C-alpha cells in the first residue's frame, strides 16, 4: 500500500486537488448566485426570471466536466490528451458564448418590458415594442448558436455563410415560401400597418371575436369573451377580413333583430323595443341637437324584412364600447321577450298547414 502511494503520490494529490477545486467552484458559484438573487429582490424589488439559475447550472456543469477531463488526462495517451485539451477549449468557449447569450437576451427582454410598461403608463401603443422584443431575443439566440457552430469543423462553413451579408440574403430567399417566415413577415406587416393593436377588440370573419393580448413572431393571441386564449397564425390573420372595434371611435351600434308574427301589432312591438332599449343604463346619446329637437327617438326601430314566417324589426342602439354592446344586447333581448309575452306580441316559428282537397275515406 505504501509503495502504491509512493509511486502515484503526484497523481493522487492531483486528483484530490482537482476534486476539491470542482467542489469549491460549484459551491462558490451557488453562493454567488444566491447572493445576487437576494440582492436583486431586496434592492431592485425584482424577482429573477431564472437567468441566474441558468447561469449557475451552466457553470456548475462546466466545472464538473472540466474536472472529469482533468482527471482523465492522467490515464490516457498523449494523442488522446491533445484531443481532450482541444475539447476542453471548445467546452469553455461554448460555455462563455452560452452564458453571454443568456445574459444578453435576459437584459434585452427586461429592457423591452420596462419600455412596454412605460408605454402602458403613458397610455401609448406598445405593439411595436412587443413585436421587436421577440425579434431582438430571437436574433441574440440565433447569433449565439452560430458562434458555437463556428468552432465546429463540420459547421464552420455553414455558420460563416449565414453570418455573412450575402449568406443572410441567400437563406431568406431559400426559405421565403416556408410557413415560419410567412408568419414573421405577416407579423411585420401587422405591426407596421397596424390593422389592430394589442388591447384592441377585433372580430375575425367567421365569428371569432375578442381582445388582442399579444403579437409574437409566429402568431397573434386573442382572448375571447369566455376568457379563452385563441392562437391564430400571423399569416392567417393577415389574410382575414376583420372588424376592429377600437378604430378611432369606440362607440358601437348594436342591432337587435326580432321577428314578430304577421298578426301582431307592429306599432306596439316597435314601441316595446324602443322603450326597453332606451331604459337600459348602458345606452348612450348619439342623436344630433336637431334630431333631439325634432323628437327623433334615441333608439330607432325599423321594419327591415318581410320574411316567410315573420316581420323582422331591427332596433339601432348605441353604446360607448363593444363590451357594453354585448351586455345591452343580451339584457334587451330578454326584457323585450318578456314584454312581448306580456303584451301579446307573438314571435313566430315555422309551421305547416296541410289541406286535403277531398275528405279522407275511412274504412267502416
């Protein structure tokens, strides 16, 4: 045993020092991460988004891998030693690039969030900033990956081509027809021409309606009135016909259509619809001074169609915004139905009358 320790004294000390160094570095990394996290919470009143934990995991993994390689150098041939040293350089380079990429992306993300919050406080439109945030972060991560590929012999040429100006144009031209790029380009069109913005209430052809909550590189997120999140690809929504209820004037005209039977009193039905709409608390004044002076009703009710089974009456009621419009619609439909029942106004439904030209013959 003594002879073993004497023969391998240097190697044993080297291994012990390496293990202690790895443990110490991992402990120091964790300690610094916890102190930095505590400081950010106490002084900056900011809860970490996981960046510090990610950096800690990368560094701890780096120390462990380098420690294993350092110990392995004792047991391999000189040729393999050179390979391990080259791999160590690549691992260190990759770790530095990865940490730099993560930190830069996190810092960029925080800056954009701060600008977006500032825009919201000033009641300004943050749509462009939110979209640019996705582009900036995506570009940072893409650059980080390409920088790592630069040191790989098999990918070096590809990375250099993509990083070059001509390479970027070639890549874009090559994948221009792909769905991913189509969504990005459509997103750029949406942000540039602003058919809608974040916070707008829109209705897409087909009946889908809600509030725009986010516009990413790939899709637009809409929160409907049932609090469900609807994800629509940018390339799809860019082609759809849509109604933006927040364009310039947020006031909305609610059209209530109800059919009554041909035997019912049209004037009475019109009076009921007018009264029920006008007494609703969300109704707003849309008449001009001249119309008010001429006693034009606040809610106009017109016969718009003589249908097969009914006479269609339509009431035009104005509200301050689309949300109030939905509430008024549902409340008035219920109150009008109850008044119709009370006043004897019938809402018809399809019926069939069968007439026989001759009496039916029955067997005796």
